[in-house]
């Protein structure tokens, strides 16, 4: 390999790295999954029906994030328990956030209303999914402690008593 070829590769590599770095700096969400014990960098998300969820809403609160789909029968049963958790958490330092894997806001809103869900819901957030649920298992319940660190990710449908135990995180 000549010096000229090596220099071109070095320059092209540096340009590619710089381009990737500038893109990463403009993004508010890293693409690398958060591991247990690491701090979750919450993206700012629009909620169905209005409002936002992000770092300000998560601050000093435990957060339970549930990834689900309107077409998943396991999610339907699971989310009935999530709704109970959400209602039991009223006035406590625990927030519940549903993340629907769909992209049609009207369809998800109709479904959530028909099921009686009152917990906040956002549509599929690629950044949030990459951070907390990169394996796309649904339902997926992700638990973040009051210090903002990922505690655990729990794949699959959970029993009501197991979800309600998460209220202890608010203490």
C-alpha cells in the first residue's frame, strides 16, 4: 500500500467518523441500549391526547415503561394490570408510560379508550425502543428507579401482584 492510498483512507475514515459524530451530537438519544445500573437519557416524547413525557417528568420518580401492541392478546391482559398499577401510583413517585409499537395514533387512541387505559401512552419511539427494549419482545416491562437508572427489563406478560409490587419503587 502506498503512502498516498493510506493517506486517502485515513482522511476518508476521519471524515466518516466526523460525520457520524456530528449526527450523534444532534441526536438526543444514543442508539446503544442502556444496561442495568446505567442512567436512562429520556427522550422528549409526545403523548397521545396531548402532553409530553421526558426527563422532567421522570425526575425523582420511578418509571415503569411498558412496550405493547394493539394486536397482542398477552399485552391486553398485561395492560389491565398496568392500568391498576397506574391508578395505585396516583400521588406517589411512580410514573407509568405505555409505548404502543404501532404508528397510527388514532387507532391506538381508540383501542386504549375501548380498553379503559388511562395511563399515558406514546407511539413507538425508535430511540426509546433502542434504549430500553431492543429485542422487541412484547409485552416488555422496563423498570427505572427514582435515581433514573435502569433497574430491569421484564419480558412477557406479568401477573397483577407482580406489577403491583413495583409500587415499592416509589418509596
